[in-house]
């Protein structure tokens, strides 16, 4: 009674030899090899792939957990990283729903067998619509950057123009994505910001805008965390030149900040990750696009748009609105392309908004404002440190200016890391004009203690001017 | 369930959750936090979100989940080309680990060595599977991978000064729409090769269209028909000779693992959908990963960063010489990278090859059986299918009037999912099945029995099929006007309320 | 789903999982491991378990799960006395933490300080809620807690030499069967007090039955009727005077939190079901926890160990002077202890009181509405119900022939669960509802509407109710003989196969 | 726009004042307080419970996780603890199923709304029946100890006798539970074990058995890990005296060991925890009882027994077999008592057995035997250490005898703990006759490296004879 060496793999039922024989008999083939005869020998890979030996489930779990244990996560430390991916409170119900086998493994069913998926995505669209106060929202796209890039392409198609303006305070990574997505046909130009406030430099905008401009894009809050106050003026200027006003938004702000549609935005896009997605090392991102309910907008969406449609019995059914615009319908003349994007995060964002409701969203926004203002205030008390670098109101993120300390951000962050604190994003290479600055993020999850500890540790490591690297050995 | 829309559950004053609060000390010091806010930026009117208690929100979405047919629940072979395979549960538990979920993408490399190791080792495995030299996991879906490849084609020719001149991309008919669509976004003209009577693209057609305007050639092989083009190396040779770049849509490579590779077929790039061949879940349509592999000479164009290893430490290389930039923020979808890595580790080299063999065995068995069903056929060459087949009900439709869409709705009554085809319907009355390695003979027989039964019904009582479904959450949809008429369509509940007042007619369940 | 039994999915050779293997080095050194085994102890014939692939096992059980109406899915107010309340999802995520799931009960105390702290702090909270002095969380269910209390009664009297003499336990009619049943196991005779016309037990009855044979008095208050006995202190005084011990069945204390306590009512012991009042899930019927609290003088009898704290470190006290021993292995069900702790921490003192208030409000609303339904009534005193009510369809049954069991089956068609009563049916045609604090007015109205509709059907088309259900997984069961005839009953598949061959007749779904 | 101080609790929808008023109006009451009028003032608790302030979901999670982080779990270390709760491989599918909202929150529904629960439990009964090769298995009870205690009470009722015999090698905790459950009516007597082999001392058994004996109980493997070889002889002896043979069994052994029904057991009971339950600090326990399909057995079960029963349409339905015997039916004359026990673990055990199948169970048993034999062999090579203390064949657990090292188990285990190894259960106080012994457990999850490390560390800490406690500071 020895252990069988050759056993069926749990994932592959038909490794059972008797079943294989029966199937081959039915097909009329001698062997499975015979079924590959259509692939010429010259193309056959006859080597053996150099892969590690297979693991049983228990050993696999042990192996991967050992690997992951080499990571240090943000809930083992205090993290002030934001810059497009934020640590927020994720309600357990969000996780429960997106871990349900049904949603996890569904894909492309019809509204008959996948009714729940359609309804959940329709509800997501409807909930985000309330948040931005617009009537059309898409099934989510990859991320904010993609949403912005597509919004700009939509604007170009609508205006039949091919120049777009963006603020120089934009996230450089996002900009690189937009540029690649827009090239070669569309020209992207950056508009300067005011050195004191960070706000868009209206003079520069007026200089660069023209009747060739398809769209003016700006963000609220901006990548550097401050609130862009002149939304109405910017939108008006865009409209004067026949351009579309496109505004990118962090939806976690919309319980307290005016939605862009109220200051002239024609297209609103943004990132859904704050609405119930774990950071997942960046895997929690998902983008949305919202517009008014006008045919000229709807026709330019590349995304799926689920709409209500009655059944023969008068029930709510769901289907694709204006499907013919998509690349699924017409691969060459469809609008851009559509495919698997981030539907599960859309559903999750819907769950999140259902849980928070209007009051929860307002409290979320208010809590973030209070705590981040407290952090800025306290950080600014440190000698040589200014927060925020810009003289505007901030939401959630802000630029901490370390230039006055004579220290490099890199070194300060290294010292913080030794105290189990992840400092904000180092801006010194991406925004060289700011010198030694970091982009810090405070959300509702941070406590007063977290902030006070940050302040204390920064104070302590910026004071010791000459010791520098020696700090390292003082870590606990 | 006769579950209402979430908005219909609104009860003012109820709460689903309470967010963490501001400490009184901070509030005492800072105030309400709004003072600093310019008046014009303060939201005046609350968003009209519903107010619902936690239990009711949970009940709502749990019920919706039960109204969704995930592939865990059925014999999910009806979504051909999408490789709906078994999603190992252990992998799902692995990706719920806070050591992954709570990582921020900008953490210092020293604090994410485990995750970087997983990415790197998946890269190594992908190289073995494809013969390519480097992989990027940034594209989060097949469409984005195709777009990234089109971008690399553009960048590569741009680098040699041929960017403007080479403005044509050649593709084939039986391929995913995104092959063409993403190339169009990058400003390319599309040339589509038509299949011959056996379903193969013609070498002569290709020869006719290549020129110094050819930027690239993108193709799946096997195509949606499941037919493998044995002359593929000749195709890539011709394109290379004309100065074009060949890229391979391996969204679904399930029948090829360990059997044949992109490298030997002469491709410069390929991509795999980790959510198809590599057993990451589809999640209602993403997030997903299109793992993008290139040969050495194209590495410099990859979207960055990519993970490298000095033998001890893993690091992120942001400095690719001619990178197209980024196609997605941060590092793609690391959860799915980890899933694919775990799946490969649970199979090993022999196991992967077994996957391909059983996928092809299952498909040929299904092919054999479906062809025996009255009114069904599998157009083009007889035999020679790898992991999927596009079938046709053309004969049945002619003889009974029952269409493939009717069959689709009726399949719901049997607890099955069934997909037709991408547009345009080159194969008339199409349906596309792909059984993968995950389903047993008994599963396939169950699916075949349902198709056989529906064919019988179509010939005996066609209206039964045409009026289906009967056992779904809803009845047949009457769609036209509500989806294409701007006065009627409603993409959101608020738009619906403005345009319709149709609640009364709704059928109430018992 | 028309899901077969797992045995019907057997396909020889398939595997659901592979267990970790022996390393070749060990096998080389030790051999097959069987050599050492006495021949007579080696299993000769494999167990006839089914062989099924992992995906199919998962599909099977997922489908069965969907065929189960968990309280997350419906307005679960039909299981009166069981306090089916909202199970907070966050608590479920907390108990899946490997820092709990992977703890061994014999680990050194220094390695389980976190878990011991949770147990200890729950003890402190329970003391506040009950007025008792110490708690044990070892009993894993209300029945086991009642058994433990009966054991303590026995041990206490045993300690004073009255163990043999005091052999009677007094209880009441409207209490859980386990009150009597567990006392019987401990060798007690049961004396049951009958309710008066208003539903209260009679003080005079009690006086008649107490004597020096009285070991103890066990009662719930409010009882299953939801009626609170305001003279309870007089009852406990009488029993104490006779030398008996009073123990309080607070399985369900949902209407009393922060309102009134065991201590003030004169009880020596009480228990709470953490899976009822304290929001741990019922899990199809356990594992669960009956938290057992005693006054100081009974502490020495508690089943051990209990957790103590020296202000800094937590330790297990195994040395209780006169412990009854153990009632369950190890420390009970620590997951459920943690859930209850988390629930209390999410509510605080005010929140707990709010729970009681809303539970009672909801119940009185329901009571008011149900009484308005034709044929339904709520026997005994008018008004004065706390968190639940036992109702009666006596009138409807008399007038239409439709029984409470018919209503029960018909409720399934509306997606509701509905329970009748324990045996014996003191209240004729009973049903027992308890809305708890978790359900909104709208939820209650939905449930009331279903009852109203069924009453209407009973009066208009009684056979519709009698032949229900119609929308369940199965139709009405014809049970008698298959459950009570030894020649026909089949508790396992193998017994079924031996006795019946009845597969043919089974209805196949489409 | 200040944060509302008074907000509805997410778990309590009807805290909304307007709704409360409407409901009170309907009831005809002025206030909620009025509804409590039935409780006399003298019984009202008018104090304030001294409980900590409530936490929001995020802070609760943080708080509890911080608490749990003070634990050190067996998968952060290598643990050799067993003694009734074992660390086994738990397939992910088991967790997925028992975490499903449906099963998690179901309770006492009828087979109409809870069909899946009935089927799953019927399948569990049927699967365990195959494992023990008997025709009747109950819906699970609390744990092995309870199953054994009830089995003995069943035997007493069947025989109308009130003496039971148990082996002296029984787990003392289990024995204390059985004794309490059996008292005052039933007398429990322990039978000695053979000092060399650990096996039941047949002479002592023969001396103690009589026509008053209701049952002889023994276990396989025994608590001390060895296999009781004389099962047939013991059962035969019991039967000669008209007593019932009751055998307790660890089901993880039944892929390789004969089921007790093959050596005369009339009632088989045991622990389900090895079949797919995490240890949960002891919260994973669940007991089962199995018998032949004879009325005399069935009538004595206190537990629910789900049986197949047809519907009017001939479908499989399920119901309670012989319900009248239960205390649900008759609270005074029913058999013992029934209530909430461990149904979810029953379902999970069913999932586990479905996944492993006959081959998996055999491999499991074989792997455990091989690895534990390897461990015993290597441990015995250490000077002064013997494993097993008893000269019998072992399964999974074995007694390691440290008497020859001159060290106390306690000190050895303390030293191991400093190396992140949890030694086995210290037997020195519970089995004083064995001196310094520990009960060690090896399952399929242990690797050769784990075992080698254990051997090395024991070797190292038993060698240093005089250093003793000083070791402590050498820990990494």
C-alpha cells in the first residue's frame, strides 16, 4: 500500500486515464498528442520549461505566506503615503461582497443569469452620479489616469480639435500615461501654476488656450493636495473658446466639496479606490467618467453604460445603452476600446456609498479636513518645516517643505522608516523646482497620536543636523 | 428575490457605517475644518445617496450576488475565448493577506521585497512559457496589453524615424475587437485579413498588403475559431521582412502551454491574460492583468517600472531607456500577479502541459458532440481545433426561426451561460464554447444535453425557445427603445426618475 | 439547483485536494510506515468516500449554501426566542485572523495574552450586564450552560451533604426544553409550574412545591411568551428560603440589557447565549457559547479554567476549589467570545441599552400588528411583552382547517422563515416571533404583509396554503413513514441505498 | 455644518426618531420607556454599566487586531502540541464554505428554506458513516468528550446498567467531563494500562468487568498516541458480559487504521476537528457518534438524525428521524438534551471528506505514520530521551520520555519556546507515574526540517546540564 505517485490533479478532473480513453474513443483519436497534429513540429516546444516543482495546497500557502511576510504593510506602521492611492477605512461589508464567489467569478453573462451583476453596476453608476451630481456614469475603467485620458479623447472627438491643456501640478506618472494614450494625434500642453498658491496660473492659461483647444483639464483636489478654487473661471474660459471643461476629482472629498458639475465641468472623472478598495500595492485603482445625459456625450463614451430596460412582464431589466458606439460592436470605428477593466471595484464602490450615505460622506470629508489641518499646523511648528508649501486650502494631502531643515527628504524618510513610519511621497525628483518637499496624506484613519508621533520624529531627526546616518542604530 | 434598487431602500436617518471620528482635542484646536474652505467650494446640497442600515445594505448586495451566476456555480464553458477555468480557492485566501492588501505602491523597496519577489518570479515563469525575454505586468487587462503593444510598435518605429510612415497594422477577422480598436487609438489604419474556406488567414493576402507602411502585425493563434494557423512562422517572416513588428494576442493560451511558444513562431511580443489562462478570476470584468512579454530589443520600450533582481534584493527599475511611459498607474494589479504565480507553483512544468492537453481533449470531445446536435455545425476545416470552437446554428435558424440569441436566453433556464461571438458575426448564428481543463466529461455531457434539448424544442415548439427565459430573475427584455433612444435611455436612477414613472407596472413576486 | 448528493458525483480517480507529502528522505529511512502496524489494525477496505475534483466539490457546496436561507438574507424574525440579530461582518473578519485560528489551547499562557485579555474583558462586561461576579465561557451552547448550572446545583448541595436529599428542580411551562432535560441528566425530578390565565407562573404554586427536597429553581424571564414576571424576586426569595438555588435562563436577554439584571432579581447564576443576544452567528446550529455567570459563593464550582488578571499578565486558573470539572474541552469557543467582545465594544453601555429599547419597541409594534390579522391572536395578558411573543392561529385553524405548519411551509414561498414553538404546544397552533433591534419598520411591515396575505389565502383558498410550498427547492414532504419506521428511515446514504431504490422517480429540473 | 453627535447606530435601524414616533403611535404608547412598565422599579437597573466607550468599525478592528497581535500562533512557530486538538492542513474550500454568509447565519429553518443545510448535514452523516463503516451518524455534538459521555449514557440506557469502564490512559480533562456528565447515576471506573506497552491491562479489565457493566470504553489511537491492538478481545469480553463496546477514534487515522466497527465496537465516537477545522484555541472541536442502523441504538440518541424522506413530487427531502426521542419533543422523558451544538463543523467535516476522498484519507494517514515514526526515531537518538515511552505502534502522537536527561519537561519546553518551537503537552502533573514526559504530535504539516530542528534544539538544551535558566538570554 504505497503512496500513488501518479495522481489526478485536483484542478484537472479529466486526468483520470479511463475517462480520457472514453473521450478519445468518442472523438476517434488514438491519443491526446494526435489532437495537436495541426501544430507543425518546427513550432513545437520540445524542451522542458524550467519551473520549480509543484507544491501541494498547504505548502503553497506556506510558501506564499513566507514570501508576503517579507513585506511590511501600512497597518503595521503609520503611513502618510497618498499621491493617488490612499489608505482609508474599508468597511467589512465591502470585502464580504467583493469576496463572494458569485461576484468574484462572474464575467460576461446576460442580464438573465447575471442579473445581480447588472443591477449592482447600475446602482454603482447611479450612486456615483449623485456624488458628482451628473446623470451619466460609466462602468469603471482602469484607473483615474485612464479615465482622464479617455475624457480628453472624448472632448477631442466632440470638438474635433486635438489640443488639450493640463495643469503642471498633475501627477507626472498620470501625465505620462495620458500623453501616451493621446499620442500621436493629440497634443498635451501643461499650464503653469502660481508659485505661492499652487493654483493654476490664469495668465498662462489665457495665453495657451485657443480655438484649437479641445479641453482644459484640472483636478480638485490637485495632485499636490490643495483645492483649486477658480473652477468656475477656468470652466468659463474653456467654454468661451468652445473647449470642454474636464475635471478630475477624488470622490472622498465630495461629501464636503462642491462637485465639479457645479463649477462648470462638462466631464468629471476620478479615482474610485478611496471608496472601499484596499490599496493592494496599487491594485485597488479604478476610474470613472461622468457627464450630463446628452446624446453628444453618451455617443463618445468607449465604456459600457448599463441602462434600465423593461421586460415583457414590466420588471426592471438592464442592458447596454448605445452599444453601437463601442469597439465590441465595431472594432475599427467604435470609440477607443472596451474590455475587462475594473467592474468588481465598481460594485464595491457602490457598496461603500450605500453604507456611508450622505452623512457618512460628509463626516468623512470633514474628518479628513480637520485632521489634515491639524497635521499641517503641527508640522509647521517644527523649525525649518512648512506645511503646506502652498498658500491654499488643502484636502487630505499637502506638501511638506523641508528645505529649511537642510536635510534631504530621502534621509528624513529613511529615519522615519526606522521608527515604523512611512513618510509621504518624496517630490524632490518629480518636482525639482520645489527642492526638498514631500507629499503627505492624512485620512480619517489617522489618529491624533499618529500625527503627534510623526511630528515628534520629524522634529527629532531634523534637529540632529550633523549626526545624519548615525541615527540608524538608535532604532528600536 | 424581488430585490428593489438600493435607492428604494432609503430611510432617512439610517446609517450603514460610521467613519472614524476626529478626536475632540483636534476639533477644539481646529474647529469644524471648514473655516479655511473658500465659500464657493463648500458643498451646499448633500448628495442624494440613500440612507440604509448596515444589515439592509448587506442583505441587498448578498441577494444580488445570489442573482449572479459566477463560474464557481455552473459548467462555465459557454464563454469561449475567455478561458473560464477553475479559480483555486487557496489563491483567493492568499490575496486577502493584509501583507498584500495594505501595501502602498510607493513604499520603499526594502519594505516590499516579498511582493517584488513574486512579481519577479512570475516574470521568470512567463519567460519559460513564452520564450520572451522580459515581462511587464502593468497592463490591467488584455485590451490594455494590446494598447501597450501598439504603443511599443509606435515607439519603436518612432525611434528609427519611421513613426509617421509606418501607419498600418494588419490583423485578422477572427480576433478580439481590441486588436484593431487599440491600434486605431494609436493612430493606425487597420488592414484585416479574411479567412479562407477552411478558416485560415491567407499567406497571399498578407503578401499583398505588407509594405513599408506596415507598422505591425497582430494576431491570435489559434483564433476564435480554435483553428491554429500552422504557417504562422511564414506570416511573421513576411512581416519582419517588410520591417513590421509582430505581436501575438495570447489572451487565451490555454491549449498551448508547454506545447508551442511565441518565440518559435517568430513573434516580437506577446501577452497573456492572467485572468484567463492563469486562473485569476474575472471578477465581473476586472481588475485583471495582461502580462506583456517582449524580446530583448524591445525591453527599453516597456512601460515602467519593471522588477529586477541583483541575486539578493529586488528593485524597481524606473529607468527604461525609451519607455512608452505608463499604461496603468503603479504596478498593475499585484493581486492577480500573485494569483497567477500561485497557480503556476501549484502545477509546475508538467502540470501546465497537462492543462493544455486536457483543455484540447475536452474541446475536441465537445466539438465532436456538438456537431451531432441537430441544426448545429462548426464552420471551416473539419477537425484541428485546439481549445475552443466557434459553432453555428445557421441551419437551425433557417429551419425553425430560432436564433442564437433565443438559445442564449433559453440556456439560462438550464442554469447555463452561453455566449455568441464578437461582432461582426462572420459565422452566422454563432456560439463559442471553450471547455478548458477544469470541467469533467460529466460536466460537458450536461452542457451538451441542454443544447440538444433546446435544439429539440426549437424544432418542436420554437416559441418556447423564443419566449425564454422562464426561470430567470426576470423575463425577456424588450430593449430597443430604452437603450438607443436618448429620450428613454437611463444610465442612472436619477435619469430614470426624470424620464420614466413606471414603477407601478412592476411585477411583484409573491 | 437540482444538485445531486455528493456521492452521486463520484468519479473514480478524481481528487479534491492533495495532502502534504512525506519527503523522500523520510520515506527512504522509514519505509511505507505500515510495517510497524499490527496486521489486524491495518485498514483492508478503503472507506467508500466519493472521489470528486476540487471545482466540483466547491460547486456542490456553494449551491447547497445558496439553498440555505441564512439570516443575512431575509427578515429573520420568525425564530422567536432565538434572537436572530444582525451579525456584524467586521466581527467575522476579526475571527478569521490566524492569530486566533492557529492557536492551540495548550500553548503557554505567555503566547496567548491577547486571547486571554479578550476573554477576561468579556467577563468584566458580562459582570456589568448581569450583576454576577464571575463568568465561565466554557459551555458551548445554552443547553450546555443549563447542564453546567444543574451540575453546580448538584455540587453545591453535595458539598453541604444535601446532594441526595435535594432531588427536585422547579421550572415553568414556557421555558426552553433544555431547562428540564439537562436537570434530568443530572438526576433531578422536574416540577413544572403552569401559567395562569394571564400567562404568569403562580406564586402560590411555587409555595406549594418548595420543600427541603428543592435543589433549584430555573426559569426564563421573560418566558417564551415575552411576558415578564414582575414578582420574580418573590419567587427567588421563596426558593432561597427553602434552601434552593435559583438560576436564570437568559439565553435571550435582548430586551433586558441595561434595564434589569439577574442580580436584582435574586438569582445565584445566569447564562447568556453569546450567539443570541451578543450577535455571534448561529452557524446552522453551533458552535456557540453559553456564558455562565455566578455569584461569588459559587465561583469555586465553575468549570475550569477561568481567566484571571494580576493587573498586567493574564493567567488561567485551573485550581477552582470544588470545580464540577469540565463541561467542554479546552476554553469553549473562543471565536464566539471574541465576537461578543467586539459587539459590546462597538455599542458601549448606551448602545446596549438602545438595543433593548428598540428590540422591545419592534416587538410591541409587531405584536400590535399581528393581532390585527384575521385568525391570529396572542394568548394571555393584553400587552406587557418584552422582546418576543408567542402567537396563535387557533381561530384560523378552527375556521379554515389551515394549521400553523401549513403557514410555516407557505411562508417559505415569500422568502421568510417561521417557527412554531417547542413541544408541547401549550398555546394551540403556535408561532413565535422576535423582531430584535436589527430590523426596520419596513422589514417588519414586509413580514406582517406576508402573514396577512396567508391568512387571506387560508380563508379564501385554504388548499393553496395546505399544499405549499411552491417556490422552495422542494415540494411538500410526505414524511411519516420515512422518519419513524425503522425499515424505511435512512440516516445515511449507505442506509438509503440498502433500503430504497428510488432514484428513478426523482423529478428532474429543466 | 458640525458633525452630528447623535447618530443612528449602523446595527440598529430604528434609532431614527421619526420612525420610532410612528411606531409608538401605532402601538398607542407615549414612549419606549412605557413599554418597560411591566418591570417593577425595584428590579430596574438605574445605574450605568461600566463599559468602555463604543468604537467605530475601523477603531474596533484596530483594537482587536492589536490585541490578537499579542498572541503567537502555531504557524509563526513550529508546534508539536496535540492532545485532543491538532494542527492539520485545512483546505481553503473548507474555509470558503463555512464562511459563506448563508451557512454562517442559518439556524433552525425547515427543509424548505434551509434545504442546503439539511442536505449538507445528511451528507456529513453519510461521509463519516463510510469512514467508520457504520450506518448511523448523528448531527454533531459539542466535542469528543461529550460524544463519549453520551455514548456511555446510551449504553447505560440500552443495558439498564450503570457502571462503565474506561482506560486509565484517557485524557484527564475528557475524563473529568465524562464523570460530571455521568454523575450522579453512573459510576465510572478506570482500567489500568500495561506499563511497558501502554495497552489496556486485560487482567485488570477482566477483574473489573461484571454483569453490572454497561459499557467498556477505549480509544484508538489512545490519548497517549499508541494504537490499542486488542480491540477485538476487549469488545468480545464486553459482549460476553452483555456490555456495549464503545470506541473513541481520531478520524484522521481511519484512512489507514481499521474502523472500530471491524473489531467489535457497537458505538463509535470521536472528534471531528482534524477534518477541516482550524484549532481556534480549542474552538474547532466537534464530536460525532456512530452506530449500527438498529432501532435500539437510534432510539437512544439524544441528537438530531437527519434522514431522507420523499416529497409529494418524489424529490429528496430531509427530516428528523425518530424525533420523539429528543428533548425537543419531550423535555422530561426525552433522551438527555439537544440544542445548538456544532452543526457548522459537521458541514465542514463533510466538505473535507469530499475533498480528500478515500485516497486522500489513506495518504493522510500514511504520511502521519511515516513522519511520526521518523520523529520518534530521531528523538530516541538523543541521549537520555526515549520516544515513544511505550512499546507499541503509534499514530500521530507519542510520549517523549525525558527522564534520562535529568531535566524537567517544563524547562525543556521553555528553552524550545525561545527558539519558536512549541513542545508537546507536558504530562508530568497529569500522568505523574510517567515522571518527566511530554505528549508530542506530528501531522502531515510537519516537514523533515521541522522535525530535525526539534531534535537539534532538544539535543542542545538537554546537553547543557548545568546551565539551566541561563539559556534564556541566548534566544534570538
